[in-house]
């Protein structure tokens, strides 16, 4: 049984032309790192929040979301509380928005332990100090007395990681945890996350728009566009033979530090908004390989190819790569 199992999840909001999420299926096993990649507005964060039962107000929801076997769609308050307090935790991309600026770091880290677990103040503070040590922060007693404005962005993100680990979750949801940080600090935070994931055997869902980062840190990658999963594969297979034109576009628009200098090719156009819809493939208006009469016949299903472990939602995914390359 998967630690996180999202099945055919559809999230619709009033006044929109298309669903926010349209039939999303995704799994994360214990000890596995899975990346969810896509441009802003593709539905990545909504998918991650669904793993905590956090859906947009007034949303119409169908499908299923299970964390360690507990269903969150239509689940009871007790089920939601059990998942949020002990089975799954989330690290958000902006730590300054996630920590009360007028309370000390120690208050942030001990509050859930004292209220949810019933720990004494001394025991909770000792646990908080252990967590700060685990995420690489020196002198934990001093940091517990500090306020958020006294710490850098990188240090605050370490505090957020410590807070997410306080209840010993089995599933860690990381919503672009390094977006607001400089490159050096990004590497340090990712190293901390990777070490803690391996040491604790956590299942991890990493939300990112950086496909190179996803390949370097993840076992499997899901690519999302306009609320749908359009391709899944292992990192190695995705880079070696991407089948969906959107995935290929993300790879071609990413600069590299080694190899020959090549001109980057941006993905043309803009992502499909919630007030827009298309009768066929949602990526068709931006696709260099779109074929009239084929790509406009309806949304392509997510089908397997290759060894069967990878999937792509493209009417032309089964064509040899060189056939599509020759059309450029």
C-alpha cells in the first residue's frame, strides 16, 4: 500500500472554465522521493495540499486521497486531525509567512507538541532543541529564544523543516521549499532534506518548477500541466527520452553548466488559465508538434510506453522520437 495514494482527483471551482485538478493520480511510497514539476498555476500546490485534506473553499471534489490508508475526501474531523498531527507534514515555500513574527522560535516548535501531544513545557523544549540540531542549526537554546526577524531566510527554512518533523510524520510534503533562497542556501536546505529523508525513511513529495532539481533529488517525476498529469517516469528515463512535448520544452528551456553552449528554446505562449479551456489537448495551443484532427479530438489519456513504468498523455507519445524531431 502506498503511503500517499491520490486517485482520479478532480477539484472544480465555481466560475472557472476548467477544473483546477482534472483526474490527478499520484503515489508516494515509504522511503521514496517523488517530484511534481510544472509551471506556476499548473495545480502542483493544490495537489500537495490535498494530501492534508486542505481543499479550496466551495470546491467540488471527486476522486480519492489516502494517506497511510486514511481517506481524506469526505473524511471525518478525527481522521483529518490524525493525518495532520502525526502522519503528514508540509514545508511551505515562504517561511516568513508560516511563522508568527511576534512569537519566539521556541513557541512555534513546541506549540503542537504541547497542545496535540500533551507534553510538558520542559519536554517539548528539549525536543525542539533536538530538532534544531537535526537540521544543522548551532546553539539551539539561543535560537529557541529568538524571533523570526532575527534569522535569515535559510535559517528560518530550517526551522520550518524542524517544525514539520516534530510529530515524526511518515510523509513530508515540500512545496517549493527553496524558491526564495540563494543558490548556496538552496543546496544546503536540499542536503538537509535529503539526509533527514534517508535517515528517517520518509516518503517525500517535492513540488518544484525546476526539472533539473527534480531529476537530481527524486526517484520518480510527475509532470503537470493545466491541472493534469501529462507524463511520469523515472528521472533517468525522463531526461533520456521525454515523450510529452511539454516535458521536452521544460528540458530545452533549462540552462546547463556543462557541455557545449546552446541557445535555450523557451516554451511558446502562456499556460492555460482557469478561465480558459480547449476541446482537445490543453497544451495544443503551445505545442510545436500539434496535429489538426488528432490533437483536438479530446484530452489524451495517460498511457504507458516503453517498459510500462512510464506514462504520457499525448496522442503522439508512441511515435519514435526522431519523427517528431524532424518536424522542427
